[in-house]
C-alpha cells in the first residue's frame, strides 16, 4: 500500500483506522527468537491480515516470569533491533504500510534482557534529586532507542496515599510536589523535550506516563479500587504530577484502572478531554491500561458500548483489549461518531510523526554532552536511597570489627530490585547484597551470616539459634529485614501480568496488597534473637512500602530504611554503615501502628485526636532523616509577591542556611515546608514548598535560596496552579506543625493584602 501524504485518519480506510487504535498483541507472542534469529508468528500474521496493520505492539523485548522470557529464549540485547525490524518488515510488506509503534515497560529501567535496572521510584523519592532523576531517565531512553524502542511506559503519576497498596514502590512519594518534580525531570530526560510540539529525536523515546489518575487513593489500598475523592483532593494531590508531565511535553498518559467518584478513568471524558486537553492545552495520546476497556463491561452492556465509552472519553489506543475490535459495530449502532474515531487515529499518527516514523527527516539526536558513567549514576541513586532514621552511637561500624549479617534480606539480590524487573544476567559482577558488600569491604573472615527467617514466616526450628550463634561470635549485628517484589517463573498471573499465585514469600508489587503493614513476627523474631546476643544491633529495612517500625526501632541501636535500591544496593548500604551517615530522606510517612492510615504528612488538619490507643498516628514522617551535626536555619522572616506577578512568573525568595558541624562533608536534601492559610479552607498540616540538594563541607555553612513560584504558592485545587491571594507559613525544620518563628509568605491582591489579613 502506498501511503498518502500527509497521512491522516481521513486518508485511511476504516479497517486501517481501527487497526491503528488497537494494541491487542503481546510482543513476545508476535515474534519469537528461534534458531538465532527473530521469527514472526501466526499471531502477528493474523492480526495484520485482519486490520492491515496495528497501531502499536507492546513488549517485544519484555523479559520476566509473566512473559516466560529468560536469557535462554529471549531476544539477545545486542540484536533487539533485528526483532523489531522483523515485525516492521512484515507489517509494511503485507499490511497497510504504516509503521508500528514499539512499546516497552520502563518503570525503573528498560524491562528487557540486559536492561539497566535503576532503584525504584520510591528510592528516587528518598533522594529528592530531580537532576539525577533526569540523568538516569536519559540513560534509559538512549539505551531503549538504540535497541529500536519508540515508546516507554513509565510509572510516576501515582501518589502514595496508602502503604497497603502493593504498587507503592512505583510512586515517587506521598507528596505531590515531590512526585511532580521527579516525573517532570523523568519526562524531560527520556524525551529530550520541553513541550508537546518538540520532536523526539533518535536518542530519546516517547513517554506514556502512568497512571491517570488517583490510583494511589484506592479504597483500602487495593489495586484498581475506586478513589472516592472530591475535585479539590483530585486536583491538589493526584493531578499535580500529571500537569507537570504535560508541561514537559509528555507524549501520552495511561488511563488508570480505578474510578474517581464512580466514573472509571478510561471512560472519564471530564478527565481525559475536559481537564488535560481542553483546560491544560495538552496534545498527546491516551493509552488504556491493560484490559481496562474490557473492564468497562461492568458499566456498559456489551463490548461495542465499552469501546464507544472509551473513545468518547478520549482513549486513543487500547492495550490487550477485545473491545476496540468492536469499533465498527459501535459506529454502525450510532454509539460513537466516526469523527471521534478519527480524532483518536490522528493522535496515534501524530506520535508516529513526532518520532519521525512517517516520512520527512527525523530529528537528529541532540549533540552529545559529556559521556555519562551509567554505573556511577545508578550507584549514586542507590546511595541517595539510604535513609538513616536513628543512631545511638553504633555507627560507623568500627574498623576491624566482626559483623553478623542476618535476616531474610541480608543476601537476597532479588529483594533489592522491585517489581517489573528483567532477570539479571548470568554474569553479574556489579551487583551486591548487604552480605556480599560487607564481606568485600571487611573481609569474608570478619563476617558471619544467618538468614533467620523467611519474609512472611519462620524457617526451621534451628534458624534463630543460628542467628544467636552468628551474633554471639561478632562485635555487632546488622539485621536486614523488609520485603520483596520477587516474581517466580512458577507463579500464576492475571491477564494483565499482576501476580495471582502462589508467590509464597512475595510481599510487594502489583497484585500484592496487604491488610497489614506491620513487619511479620518472624522477622521481628530475628531482631529479638540478635538483641538477645548482647551485641549492638543495626536494623536495615529494605522494602518498597512504608512499614510499621515502632517495635523494631526499640530493638535496634541504629535504624536504616532503604526503598528497593536496585542491584548496587548492597554496596550503598555498606557505605552508609561504614561511614555512619546517609543522604536520603523518607519519601513517605511510616505509620506508628497497623490500622491508623491514612497518615501522610499533608493530610488536612483534624479537629479530633487520633485513635484511643494511638493518639499520634505518624511513626516516622515524610522527610525524616538523622543527619548528625547538620542544622538548617531559615534566615528570611517574610516575603511578599503580588498574585498577578506570580502568575506572570515572579517569585518570592526565602534563604535557608545549612550548617555542618561534623568532621566530614555531607551531601543531603534540604526540604522547605509550608502551610497555606486560605479563608474557608481547612489547611493541610504540612506541604512541601521546595527541596534542594546541597553538599556542605565539614565545619562549613551553605546558603540556599528557594525561589517560590506559582507551583509552590499557587492553588492546585483544579489540578493546575492558579495565583490567588493567600498567606503561607514556611519553615525548614522537621516540625509537622507550623513552628513559632516560621516565615510568612504573602501573595497579595492589588491592594497589597490577603484574605487572611482582613
């Protein structure tokens, strides 16, 4: 077929248009690696014969237990382009001639054999380093595009509001401002763009950011459950990261499984069209989450009606759904207008144009900057993920000490990696566990080891005795506990890849929501056994969600929390243990006990106390970190900016001094907190106004200027920042409530006043 010029929906036959909005196939079923070469399958041939092509193909390179792709049967990394080329050649030769978009998962690195695995998003949230997030995103994008990938599905829009949710690790934070900063940096790094009009060059990939919207607010922390929230809550918390992604020119959004106040996101025209397109002016495509359109059958009588609902709402591309194969029926029955289908097709074609796939001269890759040391960047991110919660004089570990490294996560590399991770290569010298890293640093003869328990239950009767023996033969015990998102090739999976069973020792990831976020008693028994040996005890919790750490904190002399830090996480933890310092902060609040959620630091002020047994519900708040010798002081008592100037780009400046009285330089993030005072609106207890990373020499003081603009001082009630007169308290100390001496920032009206002043 000779392609028309330009290629638009109006120039294509109906069969081809329906094919362009379909992404039904799984790539590993469409092309297989056999006999040292890629072979297209009858599955792909049938799809091309039926539709003349396909808009996109998901997961040609995906490797994990759900796809059943391993190193033994998967596409070799260096030959990825051949697999894509085999598909593209078949579609263009035997189909309508339109090239296929190749789509891959990249939640924390490309989910393919040999893909660079990063720390999970929650770990990057602990680092609070947007610059590093952008560099890492650029690394992943360059790697993916060099293999032939066009589109990366990237987590980052979800805001962690309930620690029971198994996908907490995919969130950057419970705080929407931090999530927005990191997702915007990620989009810029992966796409190399600053707006929807920028082409995506050959060194970058298009990003479909997920999930839109409110998935982190699901009832009871259950994956895909409804979000019963009001418009203000949706705007202030859950749309803010999406707006930031739109501002960076994100190519697409993935509509979430959940409903918002009863309306499924993939059928929510107000969200997908009225908000992100009409109000924000964003131009891109919306992809459904896997089988999400078929799931609309609970709110529509048949597949054609489900397809019409999604198309009308603003979904442009399906994922593994059958419903979009009924689009022609929906047109014939008058359920949706043909112009609505054409709108979706044109958005798919626009992305192909933006990537240079439809003729013309593709945008050349930007001039290369300094060569990135990928290994060093990943290791830096892992170090920033380590949070020192408290230390009662045990750290740093004494030179020459004998160390017992015990607990179920002490020597488990998989437990550091997170969900949606490809299998590690057979030779993996750069990876480390806490045990292997300490043995490498101290010498194997100085390290003792015993697992002590499984993650969710006990081992045999002698396991705790082995812990006691190891600790008794050491000078200090390091107890490594937590969780894992490990997937096994023996597990069972749902039709969207979420784990269903057995996953006997898995505690995190999609499909693994928990009713209790307390550490299992079997793990606490390991800590008790170490404590009983009479040696100092350091607790290390490697996990992908906030946990109740109240009891553990009382059993250990020092405590570190590490969101899944990736394959170099063991070395990062060893660095912190041997240096006695860490540079991360908690990216979410840890509850003081089970059953007290929600506990986010920015929940609204309550007029009543907490629970009878737990009047204080927050055990460890967002931003918590133990940084000995470091103090922060706000040097600006007040600042004022007019609302109309703020809307035009003006800022209000506050200065924070960071003093390091310790003996060595420190690298840390410095958050600035605030509380909005709006007449008639109950305030959030504390919000994040901004955060910066700083390196402060020993005995030195560094000044940081926070230029607070529309993002920090505007109202996000509608999901985009609006400059309104308001009074904002600001502080840089860990206080959850506005302390005496907080700065006052006034956003004034034309009469130089705010409603709070009157």
